C-alpha cells in the first residue's frame, strides 16, 4: 500500500525496478494507467518467467520485464543500459532496489551485492531526476550502508516503512523538502518513520 501511495504522490514518468516481485504488478499497473515508462530487471530465470506469466494473467504489459545477468557482483551495466535504451528510459524518476539477490545470497552461492561501485554509479547517473528511491532488505548491514550513504550524498530524507529498528526491512529516500512526504495523512502516516 505504501509503495502504491509513493507512486501516486510522486507521479513518476519513468520507473526502474531492480529485482522483480510483487511490486512488479504495482509498477506495471501504474505504468499502464499513467502511460509511464517502466523496466523491471531480474537476474533469475525462474523469477523472470514467474513474474512475466503473472503480468500476462493480470492483463498487464509483460514486455517491461527483462533478464539481466549478474557480472562482477551486480547487473551487467551494458545489458541494463541496453534494456533502458530499448524502452526509452534516459532519466529514472522512481527506483526500487531489491536486487540482485535471492537464495543465492543466503547460500553464498554466486553471491551478489547491492553496495558496489556499479550500483553507486547507476544511482549517481540518475540522481538529478530521482523523485523516490525505495530500498529493500535494509536489515542487511551493507544494504543499509548504501541507503545511508545515498541519502547523505544526494541530500535526501530517509524514511522507514514501519518502526525503525534492527529488523526494519524497507526504507525510501525523497529529495530534501519533497512535497511527497507531506501527503501521508493518518492512518498511513503512522506506517512510516522519518529518520533524522
């Protein structure tokens, strides 16, 4: 629900989702209704096919999804850029970072990381156009560092969905002074915590 509200309040024209999942459907529906450009990136073949079928069954555009292999711990920058170019996305306004990852990370098999220079470069390239960045899995220390360093580097306010604590999983960043934050009214305002 908070993700849908962030979309509604920020009204992005371009969305990139790194790591597909349930949110893919929200983004695809928003993109269809608002005629926004959307790209969902997935490295795992099984997740890619499962989510693509889910989009088809929901009568949502499935061509927004693509598979991008992991190279050097993060998505292939060349392939990611090619997929963005194919969809006419040159400036990202809404970014969700929930990948690469998955079971491989838990088992330490083909381990992938988000807090790497490639991810930082991607954020830097789009920093001036970003209206919102959503980070998942913030209970992991390295992902939390990426969230915090991004906020500091680009003068963004930090928010957590739910109470702040060691088990907090999802956070988002908004440009300092963004009117999006003021849109959350009770009872939804009780679901987010602004970090100082």
